């Protein structure tokens, strides 16, 4: 992937990047969700190494001290659930419009998100079952006090957690995993002996999982 491959702009209230499909397109669309402080380009390098699928990558529009986030928090691990629901709904609308704008309508969506990006992707799966056919959630945690009582829809999820993660506590990651399974997800939850940062093991696991996604 080169800079010349990257397009995008502003749509449905979100700045975003778009990368067309490349040779070996698996037939689905990747949706990148950055972590706190990232932008629409932050996940493109990671995704470019993982898949030749077309990519839609929105920028979180909730500011926190100058950093971009996908939803508001009051403190570390304490989230504004009303804001989560509102931003998740807005992102669902963005994805529908962006897919139509770039000739991707009707393709399945596979989310790949890190930290805050993983959390908004998981929130969308819980709130709107079926919005993603699959997801790779890198260092996710539970963002709701009580999981939404939405209907179940089949999906496949790879969740990658750090055993020593100070930001996404193991108990919170396990609560999210249980909620996703209750919502109908076929979940593969793996643990690495590390903290919040990503490692080569995360990339290898995500690559193998995405190659097997059909």
C-alpha cells in the first residue's frame, strides 16, 4: 500500500480513509478503527500487511485533550454509555454511506480495531447484531455496565488480550467476551504475556485468522 492508493475525505460527519481492493481481494471489506490519539490513517499500515481487502477507516470524532477517540470517557475505564450509543449509530450510518460511495455495498464488513477502536467495534456488534460479519479486536474491554439486550446474529470474532494490560483489565476483557458470545459470536479469545502494546504475535494471529475468514 502506498500513499497514492489512499483516498477518502469527509462523509456522514466523519473524516475517513479509503483504500481500494488489491490483488487477492478476499471478497469482504475491512473497517479499521484506531486507538486513542490515532486518526483515519493509523490502522492502514497494519491492515495493509494483513489483507488485500478494500479498507474504510474512519477517524473518531470525540476529542479528549486534543486526541481523537470514538466515544467519551469520564475517567480510565469509566465510559459515557449514551455517547457510545450515539457514536455507534452514527458510525453505522457512515459505513452504509461509504460503502455505497465506493462501490462496496452488499459486501460483508470485517472490523479490525485497537483499544478504543476495538471497543467501538465491539459496541456496534452488541448494539447492532449483523453490522459486522467478523472482527479482530485488539486489546478490547467491556464498555457497558450491562450488555445491551439486542438480538443475536452470527459473527466470528478474534479477541487478543494482554495478560498484563493496565488499561484493559483481564476481568473486563472476559466480560466483553461473554457478552459477545451471548450475542451469537463465534469467539476465539487469546491471551499474550504482554501489556497494552501490540506485538508481533498479535499481527501473526490476526493475519492467520483473517486468511481463514470466509
